[in-house]
């Protein structure tokens, strides 16, 4: 490590004359040095040290480091608007950084969350000085990866973020009254329509959240703020977390870029939530291996790409590195498991795993196990009723799930809740509005890597309903969440006969598919796997009121009870044409 100069505050001007301020850290010495640039909206003094080493650490390793306030934030001039100026401002910032005193003309960018998005948008301009980016825990497509999950508004995260940014805007503008109102709202989150409901709190505030609630999928609003990377080709180090809400975007971006790029693309996923990146994730301690390696990895990456140091080693390193929950260790893969997998039983997997180990294969073999659901109709009241089994029973069975918007099933950890992470969820699973299906204890270790998927044969009493699917580890009577998926489904009500509540009324069903969050975990002999199904996960996602009205037009006073009928077992198509029953597809990678 080398000595560094005293921090300097330097300014630049965008092409439309707006001043942007940055704290810049220069190494001592003749140089020249590459430049690391971070552009962020939270005040440059923080410099994302909630997850990264301080910029001084990077400067001491031979880099000029510039931490810049984006337009309208910190002391930078202009008006802040979520992601709206980051393409052109980002291009101008890269040009400025490349011309800093002592710069060798090469620029790299790093940062997570919003700071990840500013990298993608700066890269869109394909400035020749920008040599690599390291986006971490950041969405890619604004609608699918930031605001909504499978059509359901990520309510809690979006609202908290909107209040935070609006409060910071009020602070910058010296609006004490608005600032105090928003601080109070952040401490007592206004998650319903009662006073002070979120609509009232944000009514007079210029915030992106109004657009997130009102703009339909496919609207120009989403398209114009989503990075357009079709013509971009850069080496990228992608970083995510199993319990981070933006992992879908991280994976989407990695797969897209790695499939067509001429350059290196590496993907690292730890067991972390959005903040912090450490060994303790909710109620679970994943051990010392879960401590963040990202600063050292970034330094190795920058040294290779920008300085040409140890590039052979970097090229030979496995591109996919995932923290395996359960074993609590990192595992390396040659590729992310694809969806083109071979159906296997657990017995076949055990045999193939032994063969795989004896052949010392370097590339993992991809497989999937299908579990079928069945119960005696009491899966919502008894944990021993619902079963996950590899055997399909031919007798059709039905479970009923009733969702009351007045008393929605609560969130408990996962990737979209606050707090996020792993929690013991026995109390939630014991609710009457949760169906649970549990496997027998495993005789062999099961190692899961990829995107699990639930296919559900379902009929609904309303035009709209939500589904939440959670996979958990069951060990010694405790239940710990591993991954989950959530979605909103809209269609005509599934009733065939006239009359909302006719005793003889029949239901027609359909099959819906729900992908879960990407994951990597192992289950040990004696442990079981549980699938929990509910129609809410509140306040992580907004409550489905059963009316079919848009998010903006929904009113609690119009709420309806939602009854979901879920078909289990075989021969379902005889009663529900086109439906194949309800099942879980679990991606498994052999050693």
C-alpha cells in the first residue's frame, strides 16, 4: 500500500452547465493512475462504506478514487429525478474522470444499488475511457427488477426508499416541515390507507413512487429509465445477494452480457441482504466464510483489467461463484445452471453424484427434481397434512386457501421484506391462511442451485389474486426460509355458474407458474424441505383486494375475501382441462 494525498473536493460541469461535486482521493507518487468512479445520491461522504472499504483503501492500492454526488444531491447543483439524468451525466463524469490530474485515462466504476444503476447508464454511452464496471445488487429492468416482482408491487421497499429520498430532498432544500413529516413517517411506516396513510404522506411530495404505482407495465416511463446495453460490451464483475431484492436483475444482466460479450464476466452471490454484507443474515449466522470478499475481489479485478496484473489467473478463474447456504462455503461453477435440465429422482441423483465424483468432472451436471403436492385437505391447519413427494397420487385432491385483506399473511424475512434475511417462520406457517407441504427427512444430502419454480393448478373466486411461495429448511422442529417467489395474477373469475355464492357453484381452474428467487443451498440427511403457499406477504407486497382494480385505483373499502382452490394429485385434467396438478421443480447441481 502507498501513501495518499489529502482528500480534495473537485467539481465538473455537465454539457447543460450543471455543476457536480466529488471527493477525490489521489495516491502519492508520479503515477499515472487509473481512476475508480462512484456516482451516488446519498451524500458523497458516505461513499457506500456501509458495504465497501473507504475510498482511501483503494487509493492506497494505486488508484485515483472519485466519489461524486449525482445531480441535485449532496452539494451538486440541479434537480434530482430518479435515474433520469444518469446516462448523459454519467458520460460526462467518465470524460471528466479520465482527465483528472495524474490519470492514465482509464476509468472503472463501482458501487451497489443506485450506484450500480449509474454504472449501467454511464456504460450505455460506450465512452472509450470506461474500461470496466462492477455493478452490485442493482436492478436491470426498472419494472421487473426494481418496482415489481411478477406483477406485484414491491410495496415496503419502494415506499421506504421513496420516503428516504424525499426526506433528503427536503433537507437539501431546507424544508424543515416536510423533512420532519417524512422522518416521522419513516419511523412509523404508513402502510395502509388510514391516517397518516402513505398517499397522504407523499401527496405533496415529488417522488418516483407515484409513477411506480400508476404507470402500467410497458409504459414509456419504464423503458426510458431502463439501461439500454444492447451495443455495450465491457468486462463486468457482477455481485448479488441471496436475500437482496435486486438479485433477479443481477442474474438477468449477467446471463445476457456473458452470453454475447467478448470480455470476462464474473458473477459472485453471497448470502447477504442489501445492507450489510456479513455473516449474520437475519437470525442465521452463516459463519466466517460469509464475510464479504468483495473489496479484495474488486481490487483483483481492477488490477487485472486496468493494470494487466495476473490476467491469466483472472481468466482461468471460474466465472460463477456462489455461497452455498447449509454447507456455508463458496462453490465455483463454470456456468449458471440453465433451465434445460434432466428430470431425475433423488435415488438417481445419489447414484449420478457418486459417478460424477469418481469421474472428477470440472463442469457440474444440471438436473431437476419434481415434487408433487398432496394432502388430506388440512394443509392450512396441520403441518403433518401437506406432503411433498416425488410420487404422483392419481386421486385428485383439493386444498382451499382463504385470504382476508383485513388480516393478510405477514412477511417474515426473505428478499423483499424489512428486515430481510433468514428467520424462524413456524408461527407464520401455523396460520390458517397458509398451506404447508413438507417432504420426508432426506436420506442423502441435496444440493440446490438455480431458480426453483412452482406450477400451481388453481381456481379463484375473484378476478385477481396473489400467490406467495416460500421454500424452507425444516430442522429439529424449526423452519428457516431459504427462498421465495411472489406474483400477482389477473383474469376473469373462475366461476362457471351464476351467483357469487351459489352452494352448487363449480370452479374451473388454470395452471400458473411462479419462479422463486435464485438460490443455492444444501439440505443434509435428516432435514426436510417445506413449501408454504399463501395469498399475501404484507407489507413486503401490497395487499391484493380482489377487485382487479389497478394499484392506483385500489381502495381498502372495496376489499373482498379471496378463496383459492388448489388442485393436487393426478387426473386433474378430467375436471380442469389443461391443468396438470400442482408441483415444485427444484434445480439440482451434482458435484
